[in-house]
C-alpha cells in the first residue's frame, strides 16, 4: 500500500477526530470494509459469488502481520463552517513518505489465480484509504517481507509499543444492510462487516459486533524522527542542492548575478564558521588563492522557472560533489543578506545527484538551447592583419565553440551544428532588456561588457546545464531548452 501524498489520514474506531490520535497500523476492519465499498460502487459487474468467498478467506485467517515504514505524526488545524460559529478541527495524520510502502502480510492465505485477478480489479479502483486525503495505490504480491508489527501474545516480553487494532471476527456474517429492511432481524444484521456507522449509532453500539480488538506490538517510538549517523551522511553522493526563493517580494531576474554572488558569500561564510577553513569548492580558488580552471567547483544558478520575471529557485551544483561539512553548510542556509538590499529567504527543497533532476529546465536534454540570461563574452572581438589578410579574431561564435570544447569536451563540440546570435534585445519570452541585467562582480573583469542572446543548435540532443561566458558560475550565460526537448 503506497500513500501517494505521503500521508495516511484515519482515526481509530471510537475515537473523535479532535482527540488527535491517528490509526497506525491501518485496521483490517477498515480494509475489508473499503474493499466492499469499492466493489459495490465501482465494480457492480462482479457477482456476489465471485467476491464474498474471497473476503471470507481473508477474515477466517489469523490476524495478519505488518511491515510498517518509517513514519512520524503531524497535524493541521482548520475551521469548519457551522450554523452558529465555526468549529476548530484538529486533523492528525501519519506521515509516511510516498516511496516506502506499507505491507499487510497473511502468511497462510492462498488465492486462486481467478481470485487474485478479481481482487486486483477491485483494488485498482480504490483511490483512497481512510479519509479522502489518503490517496493510495494498493497492489497484491507474493514476495516475502519481514514484519515489524505482529499480534501480541501473553508469553512475549513487552519491548515494543502495544496498540489495539480492529479486525473482523472469524464468524462474521456478510449481510448487505443497505439492501434490506432495517426493521427486520436487526441483531443478525448488525453482525455484518458492512454495517454502516449510522446503523450502529441508532442501535447504540459502542464497538461493531462484527469486529474484535486485537493487540499488536509495533516498533518502539515508531513516530520519532530517525536521525542519520554522521558517517552515513558523509558517504552520501550529493552534487546538487536546490532551494525555493520564498517571501512576498522576490528578487528580479536582472539581479541574477547579485543573488548568485550573495549565495557564494553565504556558503563560504558558513563553511568557515563551521570548520575555520576555506572551501575550494565554494570559493573556486585553491589554497594559494589562485582561480580553479577545471570548472569542477560550485555553480550558483538563480532561475526564473515560473516565467514571472522574478527569481523563484536557486540551484547549487558541483561536478565533484559536496563533502559532509559543505553539505551541512548548504543545508543550514535560510537567508541571504546584501548591503543596503532586502534579505532573501530561501527554503531547502531537495538534494541529490544531478541526473535525478531532469525536470529542472536547465538540466533537461535537447537539440536546441536558448539564452535565459545574457551571455557576456570573456574576450573582445578583434580584427587582425592588413589587406587581404584582414580577419576577425575571437568572434562570438569562435569563443562559444572554444568554450564548449574546453568545458564540455569534444563530444559536445562535435555535435554543435550552429551558433546564432538573436537580434531580439529582450531576454527569452520576457520584457526585460539584455542591458538591464546587473553584470558586475565586486572584483575582477567584466569580460567585454556587451550582452548577447544566443541560440545553440546541436545535431543530437545534449544534456544541460550549459552555462558560458563571464560569470557563468553565477547565472549569466545560462541556457534552457527551446522547442523540441
């Protein structure tokens, strides 16, 4: 059972929502009733004789075991409108993540192939389990899974947490109350697993007569945060970390270079306070202060992915990856401060390997690439020679081809088909002029100072990021796919 939104919303039987007690593990009583509800509402083509025998096999088994994923508890508070005044509702739920599934395990349950296909057809239509927020995908498997939540026996010593789980009685009768006269044989009907909550309340039952409480042992403190050992974190392969820029006012895209430079300063400062050393990855310089030439150090790339002419994300990446202290410095980043400028709030989103982030436009794969920020050449275009020997040296196309060969190797250079300078004075689908971009760092040169908007065409799709020219490590000269990608 995968919870697609990473959370399981359900309250144990007999507990009010506002008590803040989540159901964990999910009860088998709830599961069987959900199967019946899904069958009756979405698969009415299945006859009773096809489904009831399967459910009887399930409830006549010994209570199942569970394999619970790592989880924590969270909640939201909101007001529900009523006739008099709004009621404050506490919505408590179990956070599981969407990747690690929950397993419900019957060791002795045997189903025929036809019965398995019938159950798969019903479970395929079960879009949520518990409250409607618990989107789910449920599958059947015969793989062996080691349980960590099992029924409790008095002979065992209690090392883990004890929790009561509602399961169907083995002798429960399957009666569809909704289709029968509610005044006839109520005692018999209420022993049905498909009895409605309304019927039970009218009959003043506390617990459903078709269910029984079974005590389970689940992992001790199963909702506590799992802390990662430092040595384990140090072995993580992380070469990209991603932030969202948050707040009422976000920096304009013309401040791309400013934001990238501020982020570099913040990373260097945090690393220095943590280790009393200088990181060559963050600074781009060796221990003697010489600039690194291999482009393996960090790139600080602000992007405007919502196309609203404001910076909404910042991506930091390094081809050689980040060590433990560098990663800790990046993860602690919350705010960027600039002299006489508003602070910029950033929110960590994700980290990992560059190949895992193909949904970011600049990391996509495409034949055609177009400037998303101005390209500033690092050398001036010159004319050399006299008469018939006069020639252009360091033209924009020559510089771009040479830089692609140096940065990305002969594979990219051989695939580069054309370099076209766009006459449009505005940057990629915006109303912002190229010359409006801030393009001066506090130290060093500014290239030839002129701005260019470039379209690159390759013979075959190539993967980003592609950043060229002056301040390419701070967001200038950055390309995104154009057209087919």
